[in-house]
């Protein structure tokens, strides 16, 4: 049941990524909480979502660029690790690895879908499909195809991820703290990239250092 | 452009603009979605003139691209041009002229500033101890206040200004607003870094080795930029894979 639910959730969040609304409920933080609630482990969902959110701070659905699909990555990661016991750390680390890989599969599938859409649009143009009903049918059909794409990618990702985690998580050599540290090393690269995007360290050093101090104080007292 | 029927057509056009990227493709980009969004307004304008209606649909299905949120500016302005009876060539030229600026303005304001700013704020709150569902709710509410507001404002300004929309947009000084938001973004980025270092369950708890490696990763990202993201993610996946195999075999 949760597998079907996660697949449907993956399809819906996939739509939000580009096709419908872009309300950003497909961002990892939100997707992680939703997927976690669906599998009965909102804490793990929140943690995986928060880690992916930092990874994907520099990944946006801009124009024709290919980007890793954050919702796919998160739903696959949460669904694959649910019920395996996150306290050992293996479930978390392996889920992040599977999610990162499957996020790229999601990105590739979006490029493929856009090519298919292009063929359909060209064909319709050649056959004079300019009536409002045909235009509406094309648009709705493309959205349905995007839902099917996202659900298929998430569904297969869950099968692969579940098999990988069941095989490897029990013998994972790091504890939970080490596992979180390992995945945050990769995430910290995104923070550096973002500071560069904002103009670099030299230009922003005062604001950045004030922020670090505020973050440390907040972590100490909140 | 007054009256209940027009209002209905405008509301329908705006709601359809939420689906403008539904058929995104490399040939017409969001052109098909643009034509689809224009349909309610065009139906209202050309309800007794089927040939003109078909020609209007055809010209709005042509290649078009812009930031999806700011495409509402072009939608509103194009409806106004059509309602005022401008020539097809004028409408085409207008759309060609605005698509680039609406794309770059939206990318800078939304994708490169607003989204990371709200995302960092919410995820910093999470690492500072706010439960995941509340952090997610904060994100959705904050982000969409700006998102939906921008779409509505864009559609309104497009309808109101028509062909003069570029002048109106220039007067809004959106570039300056973007720069201000980015200054705040730097502080929030620092807060997130501090929260990851000092928050419970973060790098501080993981130990010196992971903190030092994370600092190294941060510096590499800062020095190299976007092209290092994919290799870094690949390294993380490979290291986790090697550790998993090592743990299982060993």
C-alpha cells in the first residue's frame, strides 16, 4: 500500500516540479515530510528531506537545463529506507546515495519527455491541430504523460533502492553521527557554490560571518 | 475589457497559466502552454469570428519562452494587445521583445534568489530544532506568498500596461530588489552554515574529521562553482557504495 502511495506521491510531486503550478511542494524538504508521513516515519522523512534540500540548494528548474529531480530523489530515499531502522546510519547514508543517483535518472527522464512533447507538438502542427479542443487535449495529455513518467521513475527507484538497502544497510560500518557527517560533506559543497553565486566570500564576508555567528548562537540556545 | 464575462475569461487565463509549462518541449518551449493559457481570453474576443480565432490561436502557439511565473506578464499584455485589435505582427514582435527579459529577470529573482533564500531559511530552522513538518510548512507558506503574489502582480501589470509593460517593469526596480534579497541571502546562508555546525545531529556531533572535510567541500564549492556539484555528488555516492560493500564483505 505504501509503495503504491509513494509512487502516486512521486507522480504528483513530479508534476509540481515543472508542469503544474511549481508551488515547490516538490522541494526535498516538503517531499521528505510528505513521504515520511506516508510510510509512518516523519522524522526520517524530515531528515532526508533536509539533507537533500541542502544538496539541491543550487539546483533549479531553469529553462531547458537538465537538473536532478529533487522530489524523485527524496521520495525514493525515504521509501527505500523506511522501516529499516535509521539508528544504525546505514539506512540514511544508502538512502541518500540511492536518492542522488535516482534524482539524475529523474532528470534524464524529463529531457526524454521534452523530446517526446516536441515530436507531438510538431506532428500536431503539421496536421493543422490549431483548434482549441486539440490544443487543450495536447496540453492535458502532456501533463498526464509527465505524471506517468514521474510515477514510473519513482516506482522503479523504490524497487531498486529497497533491494540495495536491504542487502547493504545491516552491515554498514559507520554509526549515525558518522553517516550524517559523511552526507553533509557533500551537501557543504552546495553551500560554497551558493556563496560564490551570491558574489563570493570577499564581497560578502561581513554578512556571512554575522550569519555563521547567529547560526551558532541559535544552535546553542534554541 | 470590462464585465463579468471578461472577468471569467481573465480568471480562467490566470488559472491556466499555472499549467503553462505542461507541454514544455525543445521546439516551442512554453509556446504551446502559452497558447493553451490564452484560449479563454481569445474565445471571448473572437467568439463570432472562427477564422480569426484560429489564426490567433496559431500565433500564440508559436515558440515562446520566459520564466514561468513572469510569463503571466506577457499573457496579460498579449491579451490587451489582442483586445485593442493590434496587428498579428505587432503581437508577435511584442512577444519576441519581452521573452528574453522576462526569462532573465525571473531566473535572477526567483530561481537564483527567492527560492534559495526561502529554502535556506526553512532548512536552517530545521537544523536549529524546528520539527520537519513545521519547517516544510514555513517553506511552502513563505515561498508561495512571493510566488503567487508575483504571478498575480505580473498578470495585472501586463493587462494594465499592455505594450508599455517594459517601461512599467523598469520602473519597479526589480533588479535592485533582487540585489537586496541576495544580501539577506548571504546572512541566511551563514545562519544555515552555523546551524549545520552547531545544531544537534549536525556536523558538530559528527566530529572533527567530518567537520574538516565539510569545510574543505565548502571551499571547493566556493572556488570552483557549479561544475563541481555533479562530481561531488558522484564522489559521495561512490564513497557510500564502497563503504557499504566493505561493510558487507568485511
